[in-house]
C-alpha cells in the first residue's frame, strides 16, 4: 500500500506556476517597464511645479510687530518708523507687495533681478491690462526695469527690490516705440520664457 503524500499536488502546482511564469515572462517584463516609464514621466512633470504664494498673506508675528511699532509704551500713537526688525529665518517663498506708488518684490530661492522685474511687470499689468503688449514687449520691459531700478548688490533669498509704477509705465511706453527689427531680435529671448503670456 502506498501512503498519501500531500507534497505531490503542491509540487505539481508550483511546477504549473513556474511554467506559466516562463510562458508569460515577456508580457510581465513589458508591463513592469511601462509602469516604470509612466512613473518617471509623472515624477518629471511634477518636478517643475512650485507652490503658489498669496502675496496678501501676513504672518501673525508681522501684524504684532506692526502694531507694536505704531504704539508707544504709554499707549499713545506714534509715527511709524522705517526700521524693520531682522527676521531669524528667511522664507524661501517669493512675495510681492503693492504700495500706492510701487511694487516691492521679495526674492525667493533662485530669483534674480530679472525675475523680480518680471513679477512687478505682471502685477502692474494685472491691474492695468494692455492688450497691445506682446511677449517681446514684456521682455524689453523687464530688462528696462532691471537696468533702471537702481538696485545695487546681489539678489539673495529675502532681499527686496522696489519698482515704481512710474518706472513701469515709462518702460511700457518705451517698449511701444520698438521697431519690427528690435521686436524680432527679442523673439529669441521671449521663446525661452514660458511664464510670459
């Protein structure tokens, strides 16, 4: 009499799985490769996105500092001073602030004076639209602002540049005086900037 051994059906099943895997190996490898490629494309497309920063947001500490600067020790209102307290940690997010006569652009990580001028131009044109301006005009405007803002030194995270609305309007007027040859020359630069519209 033979004894029943449960190993034989288990071995047969593992042999069957092994054979199926060998028969379908090409399909399995193809699916894995497609998944890796799709994951890489997704990761690459998300790499260029950055969080949106609302320029109107203030931290509670900034509001407290402003209130304490406006009030003296005995509770009377005093004249605000232009002294700003140094912050212990500088934010890496770029910010924009509008005053009555200018736009103050604060640099974020990787920003230069041209990027700050571009943001000031965009903020101005958002409030004062001008449909006659092309990408090439905007390139000229930001370069004009960069050269005429009077900012000295390097741009670092947290440093600010102030662009007066009069200077921006002057740059817009100057850009409208460009001839076709000059605009055509600016096309090679405007093609490199995707944020212009």
